[in-house]
C-alpha cells in the first residue's frame, strides 16, 4: 500500500480499537470503534477504508476488518 492517507486511516482505526479494548470482547470493542468512525469520520474517510477493505484489505488487522464491516453495515 503506497497511499499515505490510507496508511494513516488504518493506523487511526488501530488506535481507536486499542483505546477501547477495555470494553470487553471483540464484538463490544468493534461496536464502539465502528460507532466512533460513524460519528466522527468524514464520509470520504469512511468510503476510503471501506473500499480498501472490500478490494484488498491486506494491511487491516482482524479487529479493523470487523470494525469496517460493521461500519459498512450502518453507512
């Protein structure tokens, strides 16, 4: 992946997930993370990570993939 903006978005998702690990199991963590992205990220940011997850997604952690799937379901 050579897109610096996408790289930054992926790092941000991982940080949001890491900051919410105290919420419990993976489902709860990814619910909170997806809610954060839905509320606070610009539409273009959400579209970019969703497109990446749907096309390649190789650099996404399993929790990031699950978060983006939940985001996509509500977007």
